[in-house]
C-alpha cells in the first residue's frame, strides 16, 4: 500500500532504504547511499520499519549466543 502522495520511484527508494536498514546498515550509511540527509532518512525509516536502539545491532555467534564484546557477557574459555 503506497502512502498518500508518494510516487512509484520514491516508493521504491523507501522500500530499498528500509531493506538495507533491516539488513543492519546504519541510518547514516543508508542516507549516504541515497544522497539524503540523516534526519530525512530517519523520518522515512520511521514510517517504514521499527528503528533499532542507539546501541545498534546485536551480533551473535552461529549458535545464537551473544558474541563477546558485542552486547553479550564477556567469558573466558578454560
């Protein structure tokens, strides 16, 4: 469903921007890719997808456990 007043090219841009953000790109990187300011891109993304907290994306090992130093508990191997 297209938001009111958005043409097809803008709709595609916004969908692509949301997809990149959902893949882990920062708002700043997405904005640079599409030659938008940070604030304008943040506004677009707010309409399209839930925004991450300022801490950013959580990184995990393949087993689903948080990676040390990436938001998880630091542990030492025996």
